[in-house]
């Protein structure tokens, strides 16, 4: 059986095709990526463009096997996804006070009774813990005894028109969505270890159009949030500050960027130096470029925007009382982590230990008992930090398969028909 993980980003669309073997192994077969069009900060702004982009990557997937489009797990990101705390409580229904699956379903449904506008839908209900007659920290109450069952949940909801548009497009192109998964959960699955989640950690994913974060402690998902600021904003800032085109700004960011002004190059950057280091004549796409600037000029612009992003993160940590209080520190992922000195900036701004997160799928602590057959070429493709989400989607698809023995079947406008509707992190 084939499974496809699909990460539809504002900069790139990535797909990872995997197959389950008869012996239970999870074989990652192919990785595809193409430039993304028609999406901005996780939201569709041009339906024709996004259809064209998805059609292109679907053709690549079909070249492997047409059935790979029948079980697609789509990542959901952007700043419009919200997470909120909720609790549910029910009386145990059986006369002998044994807790049944029906009791568990009812208490989780009770925790989903939150006020949502008509254009919002519940994506996940992440159950942190169950409580039986006041006794907390119970992971699975099935078969236990008690008279009152409670649940502490984190309800994650999304902008439903955008979700339905993606579903429509995927199905119009011959695909079938087997699950929708919030991107920070997928990235966490690929990067974070059990030990990090137990100690307390924040995972920060700096994407092209948006930044997301997830916070874990005692093995539980405490909080998740997103902000409409990403690496594209850094490029825009450079274009304005250096008075150059977006293409020139992106080139300058890649080859001369630095996250800390104090560590930046002091030398003057000229068009000749840009060509020498990048191999690109900047006048080829910006004939009006005449600027001469220093590495510190560039770093100052970049540091200002990154500092803003980490201020957003720290404000969220303050809300949950975890600012500077996560023993496993901050882990950052996404394309922006290639920026020199970004780890030092995270340490300064968040007052936490920090490191770059990589989806090292050969690490047993990260993947548990999962056995993966991996083509070396694919391994090289997805070993970078920015591919954490697409790998995490694939791993969570496998988790679902192991748990149930099959992939869930969905209808077009189900609430993604209980797929990943609730789970423990």
C-alpha cells in the first residue's frame, strides 16, 4: 500500500511517497519538490496557480504509481490555525463503572464544545491527559473504573474555506485525502525526541510565509501557535533597505546573510564581490542595482526581522508561563535555519539553550520501533531541516496504519471524518 505525504508551502510543494511492506517495514520510495504558486502565508490567493502546481507534482507521483494518490496526508499550516485549551467531563455510563470507548468518545466530544465561527473547523483534539474521579495524568482510561471521567485537551481549529478548497483541488486532480495534519505536529514527530518532550521544549519552524511553534512538557503538547511572518519578510526587508529587486535581495540573503549584526562581515559588498561569491551577475536580473553596502548593513536588517519573530514566540511562552523555563530549550527548523549565527540569536532572545533540528530518521529514539527502508538519494534529499514537515506527515501516516491496521476512508466534506481527530502527542 502506498501513502503520500504532501506539504503545500508558500515557497515549495513537497511530496514523499512511501510504501508498507508485508513484514511491516515502512519503505520511503521517492521525494518530489517543485516551486509553489498561488499560495501566500498558507492561504490560497490564486486557485488556478495552485491547481497548476499540484497537477505538476501529482504527475510526478503518478509516474511512480497511480495508487500513490489514493492515500494522501496533507499538512495544514499558516497563521490562521488556532489552538485553544479545553476540558470535557462526563459521567461513566456503565453500571459497574468500567470506562468504555463510548465514555472516552463522549468526553472528548464534550471538550470539543467550543464556540467557533461558521468558517472554522476542528482539525485535531489533542488529549493531554484523562482524569478519573480527580486522579490526573492518565493516558488511556479504557477498562479502568470510576464514576466521573474528565479530559484536558488542546483543540486545534482551522479556516474551513481554505481546507475545503484544498480538498476540492486534490480530488479534482484524482487524489484522495486520507488525513489532514497540523504542520507543527508533523515537524515535532520528525525532529523531537521523547526526552526533549518530557523535559520541556519549544519547536520553532520558520517557513517562507509564516512561522509556527509547538511547546511540549511532560510528554504533552502544551501549546501551538502561528504567526504571519517568515523568511519571505526578510527578503522583502532587504529589497526595501538595499533598494534592490526581490531576486537580488534573495541572492544577497543567501550568500551574505547573517543573523547577528555583531558577527557580520565588515567589508563592503559590491556587485563584483557578489558575482565572485555566488557566480551570478546581479545585473542580469537587476539592471538598476548600484548599491555598495557592508555585511553589517545586511545583518542589521535580517536581525531586526528575526528578533521580531522570536519576540512573537517569547510572548506566547509568557502566556503559558514557560518563557525561559524549558530545560530542553528551543529547537529551530525550516529553511531560515541556514542563516549563520541564528542559533546564537535564539539563545539571546529566548534565554534558552538552542539548536537546529534535523529529521534524522535513523535515530531510534526519534522513530521508535519503526523500520525504514531508505534509498540513499532520498535520504540525502530529506535530511535537511526544511523537510521536517513532509517527513513527519509520512511518519504520522505510518503511526495511523500501525494503530489501526488500515488507512481511514474519507468522504469529501467530512470533518476529515475522525482522521487524526484526537490523539495523544
